[in-house]
C-alpha cells in the first residue's frame, strides 16, 4: 500500500472515495477529500482476492 498526503486535514469529516481498478490481482485506489473538495490524501494498493475454496487448501 502506498499513501500520499497532500495537505493537513483540519475538518471534522472527510470524504473517502475508493475504486477497484482490476480484478484478480487487484489494484485499488482511494482518495480523501475535505469539505472544500480539495484532495488531502490519495493512495493505491495491489493485492490478490482469493475465493473461499482457495483459502481452504492451505
């Protein structure tokens, strides 16, 4: 996971938006926005989504 912080967030509430960009070996992104609609942070992560059957074979 990688996070980039752009500016301090002084608001009591922030808006977080996340998307899954690719399934299987998944790539996800997220963005944190303050009430003025300015981005305060963004991040991305790469991970693998396993089915329940695959996790039982360990």
